[in-house]
């Protein structure tokens, strides 16, 4: 982990990363009360996919869940095992009964409505029944899926393939999620997806997912 620091824009920054590979970060205008890296449950896992911090009384985790493709490989088994570890850790965190936000790239398409062309994804690790079942198991711990709670309509995506035709045809999927404990959900005011960012020069294939909470 890179130590928490303060950048020139006034943000406190905590990063857990691997050069040119995986990485997660949390930035805050408020100081960190505590920072933890690594998802519990496998001391041998070296992939930088999880960082957690308490900021101004809110516990926030930044998550980069494994992709899992190709399915007929150890990568899919690792994805499901990682999700099992996340479920166990989330269950433990919920016992603190504090505002909790589990945010990031989950590499999970929860429902057919979360893809423009769901039939294209039926054999993909992001949409296979075991993947979606694990995601439901996580939600069923008592978490609220922020975007879908306030925006149940179809056509809401957070990822478009780098081929420009995918963006122009709005051929997207929704794989970036904010999961909230009851204490955080009670303070949820609004959510939005900044789709316009995808049209910037040299953008990410993901776009920001934003949530606003009451103080």
C-alpha cells in the first residue's frame, strides 16, 4: 500500500496498487480515521483489489472485483472465491451498524436489464448464473443497491467497449455498483451516472457513478 498522503488539490489519498496491473484508491477532503488494504480470507492473495477506509464516520471500500474470464480457467474459480470472501467480510462489517459504502467495479451484470444486449453475455463470467447468484447473496445480507433503488428503468449503463460503435449505439452494460448498509441507505439522496465522460478524448471504458448522501 502507498501511505495515505495529501495531494496538491487538497485531497487525502490512500492507494493499494500493482504497477501496470490492478489497483484501487480512495480520495477524500476529510482525513482518514483508518485505512485497511487486502480483502480478508486469503493471506496468499497478492492482487491489489480492495482498500477500505473510515472517513468522517463513514466506512468506504473501493473494490475491483475479478473479471473471471475465460470461464474455463482458474480465473473464474478465483472470481467466485473472491466474491465469497467479500460476502463474509461485508457480513462482518454490517455488524458495526455504521454507514458503509461498498463501491467499485464489480464485474457483475446483475440482471438482463443491465445490458443493452443481454444475450451476448450469457456465456461470460460477468453474467453467468453463479456470478449473479453470488451478487444476490451479497445484496441479501441487507445491502441496498444505490443506483437501481432510485433508477429502476432500463438503459442505465456504466461501461461501453472501447470500440466507438458500442458507445454510439449505446451498447453498454452496468457493472459498477454502490452497495449501502441500512445506515448509509437512509442517508441516500440521489445518484447519477456521468455518461458524457465516455465521449471525452482517450476516456476509460467505465464512467463515474455518483451518489449524494445527507450529512
